[in-house]
C-alpha cells in the first residue's frame, strides 16, 4: 500500500474522539446520540485538549502489560489500517500489545476449529453467521457493558447502529466497516479495445462473456477457492429477476428453489458457465490471485465487494469501473437497478469468553473497531463510513469510489453476503452446493439438492 500513516497531529485527533466517548460513559441510554464534526486536521485547541486528557499521561499507576492474540485479515490492502489503528491505541491503552494472526481465506473453517478446540484468540473478526455459531457453543463474550461504558453507539451513524446489536438484544461484536454492496469490477480498456459493449443486463452480459471467451480473454476472474463469491453472483442473478430479498429470503425460512425466480437464477449461472465464464483454475484461485489476474489484463471482469475499490483502482487506475448488477433480466433492468446484493449483516471484532484477559480484550476490541473504521476512511478513502464523525480521506476519493459514494444514495434494498446468513446449516449447504453449480452441475439436480438441504436446515 502507498497510503501514508498519519503523524502526531492525527494521533491527537484519535484521542479527542476517545475522550469524547469516555466523557459520555455516565449515560446508560442506548439511544443517546452524540454529534462530532472534527476533521482530519485538529485545531490547536483540540490538540491541547486531547494532550491534556491523554490516558497514558494521567497520574494513574502503570498497569501490568497485557499481550492479546488478534485473528483478522491482516494482509493486503488492510495491513496499514491495522498497523495505524494499533499504533493509535497505544496512546489509550499503552499496557496492551497485540499479536496479529492472518486469518485464513477458508470461509471461517480455521476459526471454528479454534473454537471447537477451546483455543480461540482473544480478539477475532466475527461475521453474523459465526456469531450465531459461537453463541450456541457459548464461546462469545457479551459486550453490552463495555459498549455502554464507552458509549460506542453514540459514535455510530444511524444506519450503522443496528449492526451493533444482535437479534437477541445483546452486542457480541463492535462493527468495523459499513454495509457494502457486491459489484462487478471491469477493465474499460479491454471492453473498448475488443469492441464489446459494457453490459447493463443479463442478455448483454452473456454476449460479453461469449465475446471475451472467443478472443482468449477470461471473462470473469472469480476467486472460487472461497465459496461466497459464487453465492453472491447467484444472489445477483435472483435479485435481477425481481426478488429483492434474494437468497436471504430462503435463509429466513421462506420459499424454496422450485420457485421460478430461484430456478431462473440458477439457469443464468449454468448458461454463463457453459459459455466459458471462468478460467479452468477458478476453484484454486485465491482473492489475491484473482486481483493479480485482473490487474494484468488477463481477465475482463472481477467480482468482489465494494470494499475492494481502493485496491483495484491502485492496480488499474483509470482503466477501472464498476457495474452493480449486469445479471438483471433485460425487460426489468431499470426497475431493479438499485436492488443490491451484499451488505445486510452484523459483524465486527469479537472477544473470546474464555480469554484470560476478557475484560481488557473487550475494551480494546471496542475501541479498536471504532479507530479501524476511521483509519479505513483516512487511508483507503472508504466512502461507506459507519461513524457520526466527519473524517476526511487523506488522499480524497478516487473516481470509482466517488461514483459508488454518489450512487449509494439511490440504493433501495440490500440482501446479505453469505457470511451474513443466520442459519448455519443453510450457509454451509448453499456454499457447498452452489459451488457444484459453478462446476457445471445440471440445474434440475442443483434445485433438487438445494430443496433437500433447505428441509434439513429448517428442522
């Protein structure tokens, strides 16, 4: 990453935000709403106030050092974000040091293995699906007290506050990013050079796939080593056929795959696979591999979440653009244009109930989450901030991010990424069986397998 870390003035800004949170600790009102308009360049008054309030400089006796293990996506574009957040937290909780473990790109299998063995890290990233699983096994620390103590909810904007609370009314993780949509990234130069129309609907998308395949260019780089991208694409196909709830409706216990809209979505995927959508190595391709393939001009398109915009733009520059859902039925494309796939989940940094330093870890995780969200804006120009505070990106928004930021005001509905499904059995089955669909399984067999899986998941 070429993003630069902030200097001391930035560190003082961090403290001003934390001091604001701590000063509101006396309130137990969950709906308490604070407003903050500080920018990324604090005034001399703000600097003086923050400096005078620095916990590390208080007269409290030094606390015993605490070492915490932190399991997260400490790689690629977000490494500098983690590093800067860790550095900022040293000024607030200097007694704490964290050791990052890079999370495996394995649909949460490794973290679940840790949980089964009773060896969860102190702090870890938890999706809503993982939260549900670990609630049942009694591995999660309930963070209600620390959330109220630090007045975390007052630091979140209105659309992000619901992400803090589980459906059972408790908080198990403080959110660290906003609700992103899934998007198709595409290389404008490849489309122009090969005289291929940028698709706006499924019919045009299919034609583009066939055209790129004929020219020896991979139509879509899919990191099939992870299973959720395929589920996302299927969800897009379903949402594009006038079912705005997509696969989330099935996760909620409604409907089945025999309904026309779901069968139609599966048929779209099947037709695209037959047309040569993917490379032969798609199921051995990691996210990093797919990005490299796309950056090298070997693939015309890449499917990922909108959180990847900064990274993809760094690789492609002005060649990059995005499509929201080119899998919509041609006759209703305008009607469903702003029905989005993605988002819709509660997730963030959670704490192991069995941590030897659970209370310290909970406070650290909560503050880390808020600072992480700020650092994403500063360093990655995240246009989807969860914070009330107005944070100005260090280097501004790139054109693709600006487009997404402008367009997001038009979004009407949002489904969820696969890790946001609440029925753990459904999540496992939809990922495993949909991967077979992308490998060429017949639609009738896919529909039959999914209906059987739905029956099992709902028992």
